C-alpha cells in the first residue's frame, strides 16, 4: 500500500492569523503541495496542521489545491471557522486583528479618532490613508457579504497515520513546541517518518538581523528536530552546507538532500483594469528598477539606496527610479532614516507596500531590471521570479544567490556600495548588455515548480 504524505501547513495557519498576503516560504509550500497533488494524485496527499486548541489535524489536500491563488478568507475559514473576520469585513490597517475582536474594536476607535483629527501620518505609517479608511466605511453601508460554506472537519493525524507514512514539514514551525513533541511521538509510536524542508539558517548564522528571541527559538527547534527528523532536505547547496555544518557541530550529523527551488513567478489570471492601484499605474509611466522582498536590514536596503544616490549624482547617465515592492517585517531604522532625511532621495525612491500578485506581475513586466543585493539568502525567490518574467537582475555574489542567477545576471559585492552602483550602472547605460542577458534568459531552461515537485517526491522516497 502506498504511503500517505501529510504536508504540514502549521506555519500557514500562524501566518494567516495576522497577514492578508503571502510570503516567500508560504508561497513555496502552496506551490509544492499543489504540484505534488497533481503529479502523484490526491488520494495519498493530505495537509496537516497544529490547531490553537492543541490537536494535530489532517484534511484532504484538495482544500488547498482547489484554490487558484492564496485566499486569506478560505484559509482562515479552514483553520478558524466563523471566528475569522472576512477580509471584505476588515477595515484597512486592521487585518492583523481579524481574530481578536476586542483589539479590532479598540484599534478601530483609534483609527476613527486619528481620521477625525486629520492625522495622515498615522495612516501613512501603516501603508494606508485617511481617504482609504473613510472610503471603506462609506462603502460598507450597502454591502452584502457572501457567506462561506461550513468549516471543513478534519481528522486527527494519529487516527490516520500508519507505519511508513510521512509527515513533511515545509515551513517554519519552530515556535510550536507541542507540535515537535507530537512529531516525536508519531515517529516512535506509529513509525511515521518525518521530513523537514530547511530554507535557511539565517536566524542562527545572521542573528544580527533577527529580533524578539527569534534566533533562540529557531536554534532550539533545529537542535530538538534531530530527535524525530528522519530526512532533511535543503533548498540550495549553500543551505545544505550550512545545515550539515550545524548538525556536525551539535554532534548529530545527518545526510542532507538538496532540492533547489523554482525560477518561476506565478502569473495571476488576467484581471480587470481596476486591479492596479493608482500608485502602480504612475510608477509604470517612467523607467524604474525593481526590488522585491520584505523591507528588512538583511536585504541590504541602505547600501542599495546609497548606491542609487551615487548614480543620481552621476551627470553622465539618466538614472531611473528605484522601486521597493514588499512589506515591512523587521525594523530597518538606518534605511528608514535615509528615506526621511533625503525625502525618498528627492522622489527617486518609492515603496509599494504589500503589492498584490497582479501589481507585482505588472511591476516585473515594466521594470528595466531587478536588484537583489541581500547580505544573506537561503535561495532568493525574487531572482528566479525576475528571470521567469524575462528580466535580468543585479545580484549579490554571496550565499545561495549565484545558484539562482547563474550566468543570467550581473553580480556585485553586497558589502561594497561602489560595486553595487557599478553593476547597476552597467545595466542602466549598456542596453546591449541588458538585451544580451534577456536573450540568454529567453533561451535558458528555467526551473519550474513542476520540476521542484518531482524532485522533492524523489527525495522523500
């Protein structure tokens, strides 16, 4: 009898508690589960997750694979039922409180007060505006909400699992100590194999970019994972090296397989004209270079901004605008201070907060090239996404990023502002070089999520 694979999505449950859009690791998890279910057939593919009331539950993978895109409402409903406020019932800036009714009410009162006194800065810091706040509340008066079907009822993994089945942990579950104990019990009592897909060791090897005890939690989880993990898989050769070194230092060496991620961007279905924000439309009217990813210090934002300042001072070139598209997760005070002091480099830098996939596709299509000059990455999804959209990039020649960019991009030293500026200037002024790289990209066989899914299942067997 074929084994059943339980793909753990506990991190997605934690994510949709407070977020309305998808992040890199969650994007990887959803893409993999969908492709694996398509290739292997849905019969033996389940999703599993640790619930808020401390049960390990499984559902058929179809609850995820039937979604064409990341659907916050459907996921929240699947995990939390009627406790989750629908996104269309959630006011701008209050998404993180959808499952906390008291906090939602309190912060709603705060926002109403700030709007009444005209405190635009309060809303701007949260990626919104007074106009958006008032527009939402004006539109609610005659709005009818479409109810969702009943919450799906899952079964305990313990009741379903048989010897030889596998639990596959795709995301970051290091804050769930009770889940770790349950996985250890399933291994010992049910002879269930446990595979962990490791995306990076940044919380351990680059602790200076982490906050709030993040590094300690990750380190404790990775150490304890050797008690139950039978199979480690890494997303790049660089991550494999980091993981193997870490396990050897802990006195628990293990073999680590590698399944590189995709060089592919999920193109959303063609949307109606109103899908692009006014901000995105205005950006597309002028030449720009695109930077995609969470706005955090590890992304080397300040050095890139200073490099752009140098380019703007170079009178021999016409410098395009620099567009950052992402969300703010960790503090980046030096970059924030630079933006404030220079007035966004006199308008040459702009931030698109939490762009939709439709907006992101338009920005990829419209940019001259992209840039990813991070100090540390486990893979580098935006590099591959850029390539799949036919655009080359300026990429840091460090950690895993050359594995993604290959010979299709322009490299720089991420610790050297002049190196970053020189690489960017090359692609700005040398249209022949840029076109040659784009033609090379068009001929290249880029990795797809189907490739990743096929290799991942081979790694599990």
